[in-house]
């Protein structure tokens, strides 16, 4: 992202940046994942430790889905995670 100039003088600059950005410019290469056998507590703690808004769930290097912060909140509300 260093090669994309940022000029905050115009609000349209941010919109233009969004159109210019490529996934490769903003994605994480060191992916943090958990296995489908992980507990919701370990998902919560891992997301907190690495400041993640979601974490991929894998099985044998295959992504099965994502657990999001919203999923964690629902689990806390449903008493699936003890505080």
C-alpha cells in the first residue's frame, strides 16, 4: 500500500483508493486458523489475542467457514461460553 498516495484533502480520495486497492495489498499472509474441534472459548481467546474480527475454521488445510465476533457474542448470550 506504500505506492498508493494518500491525500486527505478530498473525501473522494478514499473512494478512489478503494477502487485502486487490490486484495493482495491488504490481505494477511500469515493466516491464523483453528480446527473445527476447537472450543468456542479457544476461538474467543485467539481472536482477542490476535485482535481478529473473524477466524477461519479449517479441517486438513481446507477452509470450512468463519467464526465472527457476532458469532462469539451470540455464543456468550446463549451461555455456550462461560465468562
